[in-house]
């Protein structure tokens, strides 16, 4: 069975968790560079990948950075969720 692409998985995470603003997936943290796939809830939803040099990648600092800079928003109602398919 072939694994789902990270871009689909981050979209699924947002779709299934309406209170989240961001979804982050790192499939292989031991590669260089470390590929980080991110989805941000907006209209339209943005998805992108970052390649971070392995020696500079700290997953805890990365998540802390996202948390520090995310806007304080009121969660979307499921009927208004741009992730709804």
C-alpha cells in the first residue's frame, strides 16, 4: 500500500479538526534537508513545503515558532469551513 502524499494528509488534518489553524507533517526527520509540509487554514487554504537543513531542524522549536506567530482567531463553524469537500 502506497502512503498518502503529505500534502493530502495536512489537508485531511485541517478538514477533520475544524479548530486548527495549521497542520504540519514531517515524514522523514532524518533526511537532509528535512521536508516539512504545512497547511494553513485561510480562504483558500494554503499548502507548502519547506526544506530545512537537518542540522538546523528542531521540531519543538519549529512548532513553538508556529504557535507564537499564529493569529488568535475564532474557530470556523463547520458549514463555513473552506476545507469542506
